[in-house]
C-alpha cells in the first residue's frame, strides 16, 4: 500500500498535479490542508483515486480539521496541525493520535518536512509543495505499508521543472 502525502499547496495547482502524475501508483492521496481549491480540481480529475482532505488555517470551506483514516490495516490521524500546536512540539499531536488508536500521525502547517517516532507513533510532515521554509526544496511524503506490518516513511524532493 502506497500513500502520497502532501500539504500546503496554497493554490498551486500545477505542482500538485505534477506530484500526483509522478506518483501514479499511489493507492491513496492525503492532503493535509491549505490547498482546498487545487485538491478539489485533482479530485475531479481522478475520481477513481481514494483521497482525503483536512482543512488548514488558510482554507475557508467546510472541512474536517482532523480525520482518522483506516488504510491498509492501520489507523492514521490526519490534521493540518494549527489546532494542535505543532510549532511548539509534536507530543500533543502524538498523544492525540494515540488516544484515537492511531499508529501514524500526519500534519502540515509548518512548511518544514519531518519524520519521527514519538511514543510509538510514526509522525510525518510532508513539508510544502508550494512554499517550503528554511530554503528547502518543495517536498512531499510517501508512506509504504507492508502486509507484514512494516511502516516506511520517506520525504521526497519535488522537481518542479519539466524534464
């Protein structure tokens, strides 16, 4: 099972579209907020693809702020992160995921990619496809879930120029 994780696309449809096209084997796409319009366009273009969206602090639509997804035998806690204080640390995020019986917690908001394991919870921020911070390249995340119970998380740099 391959999960494409993106966040903070901030109206940049082109980079989100390119990312989706470069990952056609993704079983599910999870967008962690601040990109409601381009996500809606991607969802319309790929109606057969499983997708999840949670609202961010720059979204104005009526979106869930958190979502617990069941994917490949795992429960995944999805949020943008702005309501969980992710700028101040990830302990509350991990505790909230654990409280919801989730093995994986995904968040955005900081525009800084990160993977970690906190109190037994796999945590990932895919960074930002549109406006990464700290002079980073645009990034997204890939999670692979094996039938044997292994979780593999990778941050991938996004090449935004045509090749």
